[in-house]
C-alpha cells in the first residue's frame, strides 16, 4: 500500500464529513470561476474594440452628460486629428424593456462607418444602404439571430431615455445590414442607427450628442491632441474630458461598480469562510487520530513522512473541490456563451488563466488548511500520542 492509498483512505474514513467539506470547497471555486471569468470577459470586451489611435471626447462632468453637436467640426479642425464622428447612447430595447435591452447608439453613418470600419464588418451593399436609408439600422448578428430579424425588415426599437412628441418611445427602423465583429469572440449585441432620425423626432436634447470619437495621425500624438481638445473648450458651459478608448471603455464599465473590487471581496469572503471551516474540521479530525499517528511512528513512519501524509489529505481535499467547482463553472459559462442574451459580454468561456489561478489557489488552500494539523503531527512524540485520551 502506497502513501497515496493511505492518504485517500484516511480522507474518506468518514465519507459524510469529506463530502460536506468537498461541497463547501466546490461552492467557493464555483463562485471564483464564474465571477472571475465574467470579470475577464468584460475587461477583454472593453479592450477588443479599442484602437491606440482613437480618443473619446465626453463631458468633463460625466460621460452621461451631453455635448453640443457643434463641437464635432471644431474638434475636426484641431491639428493631428484625421477623423471624427459622434454617437449618442439610446437605451435600446425591443418589446420588453427588462428582457431585451442591448447596446444602441445614434450615430452619423458615413463618418462612423469610416472610423470603425475594422470593428463593424458589413458588406459594401449593406454599408451603402445604411448610409442612404434615413430610418436605417444595422444590427449585430447575435441580436438578429435572437429575434429572427432579416435585412429589409422594419422593426420597432424603443428607448428608455428618449420620447417622441406624441409620447411614444418607439422608433420604426429598417434593417439595412447585419454586422459581425472583427473577431469571432467580439460581441455583436448592438445596433446603430441615424442620429438625424432621432434628433428630428425626440422631445429634448436637440442638437446634443453623447460623445465624440477622434482618430489621430499617430498614437504618439494622443496626449498632445487630447490636451488641445480640452483646452479648446475650457471655461465653456460644456467642458470636455478626452481619453483613449480603452480608458473610456473601462470607465463605462465601472458605472455599474468596480467589478474588480467586487469580485475580489466576494471571493475573499468565500475563501475566508472555507478556510476556517476546513481548518477547524481537519484539526478536529487529527485529534481523533492521535493514537493512530503514535502507532504509525512506532512502526517506523518518520515525522516528515507523517507530515507529508497529513498535508496530502488537505491538498487532495482542496483539489477535488476545486476541480469540481472549476469544471462546473466552465460548463455553465460555455452554455451561457451560446446564449444571445449573454453576447454583450463577448466570449464568456473560462480563460486558461482563470483555470490555472484556480488550481494554484486550491494548492494554497490545501497547504494553509493542512499546516496546523501537519505541524501538530510533526511535533507529536510517540509517548504523548499514545497517552493522549
């Protein structure tokens, strides 16, 4: 019989206790796998569409505040700027606001399609049709698949922000194209339509936009151009803040909360609880086997060998729970990735770095929880072990 066989048999001498501990560890790693993968997917999505040569100009107070549309031409005239367009958040949904919300922007079609030609993939015919059709809308493939939309179909798209003069919140839009992303993993849960169509029919915020996207001649000029833009509108009623696209995307995500902090706190709380439960249980289990350890040492088991076997139990326990938790979370994430409703997050599948981090965390958990009972077994003399009641 090998040492591993002894470790396994000792661990499962009380099956119910081992099962309950494994389930506790399983739940902790299930939470870790799900939340960490979501965080990684969101960060990856915020970076995937970012270009080093693009800047975003928004209101200095907050990017949810508007800017005058007249700013677009003024920004275009600044040295170092080679392209400019604008967009406005629409708060889009279809039929049911709670169940069918997605990313929706009112844009200037010609300039937006030029600036984001590599990110929004359309056929030439679809691109021309979108620019020409005033009520035209291009929709992402995931949305089109979800609702069965086809090119040429007219659909009502509603807003939780804008209102028409007659009180309705719905705009009829003709689908002129269905776009895909630059990469298969890019999110396509979005739609884009004509700003002029919105501007002429809404009841407030006329001639105002959400933000301005700027392409510079070189990423080396970004800082210079950003300072020039902000200086141009300093001390005006609508002062600006200009940052690179990646920074803007991360700031947009943080409107829902600092996800990195939330994930860290939730995972830390889960593992702190598991650490106390498993450590206490293993110490109690070791006290039950005091005389057994004394007998093992009498038979020639060295103290370091006993220490390795005790640590082995803790490592085997934590690894079993971790592998099960990570495997189930990977299975759930794979299923969610195929859901159109989750396509906003991009690729939700578990990244290798998450799985590797989970396994390293499992090893750390096993070493920490097994440290106290292992140290106790190492120091224990044969006489004390056999005399303890």
